[in-house]
């Protein structure tokens, strides 16, 4: 084998190793992205659930009913408005 052929084979091997490294790096990045995307979807679902729960808990009718039942609150009989 001549020096040119050895150099060519060395270049081929180095290029193959670089390709393997690039593919491995790409797969690692893809796994990381997929995990982050799954986390994002889970957090989005949890946020939507919490917004719905908050709106349910803050409904005026529900608050009025709870105040009347748990705290025995009632409408005042006589009211006066001062200006």
C-alpha cells in the first residue's frame, strides 16, 4: 500500500467515526427533545385542569352556597346605604 492509500483509508475511518458520533449525538438530542415535549404536554394538561378547577371553585353561586351552609351567613334584614 502506498502512502496515498493509507492516508485515504485513514480519512475514510475518521469520517466514519465522525458520522457515528454525529448520529449518536442526534439520537441523544432527539430523546431529550421527546422527553421535554412529553413534559410540556403533561404540564399543559395539568394547567388546563387547574384553570378549570379554579373557575369552578371561584363560581359566585358556589361561594354563596358555601357561605350560607358552612358559615350560616344570610342576607341582612335591614340595610342602609350611606353616601
